[in-house]
C-alpha cells in the first residue's frame, strides 16, 4: 500500500503473516478470503489468482468476465 502512496504499516493489520500489499490485502490475507467466501465470490477469484501477474490484471479480468 505504501507503494501507491497510502500510509500504512509494513505488516498486514489483519494478520501478522505478510507484508501489506494490494495482492495480500485483497487476495491472500486469511481475513480477506473469509470475506470473499462469505460473499460467494471466492471460487471466481481463486481460479484467476494463479494466472494473473498483478492485482490490477486480476481486477480487470474479473470485471471483464462479469460483464
């Protein structure tokens, strides 16, 4: 998050397992995964994670498929 100008801690605020980044915050943090699962969206996103190189690519691909 610091890379995009958002002042934040270096370690994820939800879990002390990883450095905070968009990828971690939205996709690999256990708390985020719980939220995706609760919303019924995790199976769609999980299938895209391995094929995307960046968080931006993943979001664009997900939105394209939903459209």
